[in-house]
C-alpha cells in the first residue's frame, strides 16, 4: 500500500507515458501495445487526449514551435488558436 503520493513522480510518469504513445508524424496511439486497427484509425481523439494532458502538465514540448507547427501542418483543420480549445 502506498502511504503518500509523490506528485512530481506522477507528473514525470504521465509525461513519459504520453511521450511513449506518440508515434511518427504526431500521431498518438491509445495504448503502448496491443493496438488494433480501430485504435489506429482514431488518431485525432488520442492527439486531443495527449495535447490536453501535456497542457495540463505544462509540458515543455508545447513551448517548442516546431512541435506545435508539426501538429498544425499535419492536421490542417486544427485552429492556429488551438490553446483556446483547452
């Protein structure tokens, strides 16, 4: 049984988990392994999940303009004011 919750450790683990879900070209899988074709086809939902989690954790990747521009370029239907959606 865990007596205390280390929030910094939890934050680091969440960032690592989200990073591990990232595949090529700014796509995110729902799981690390065992993904089926339905999970592969639902990329936008998991991108939103990943971005919201990264935003909540104040992930430094969101400060990188190349990272954000890569997402916007791949998903042209996302508004340039994406942060207002969070």
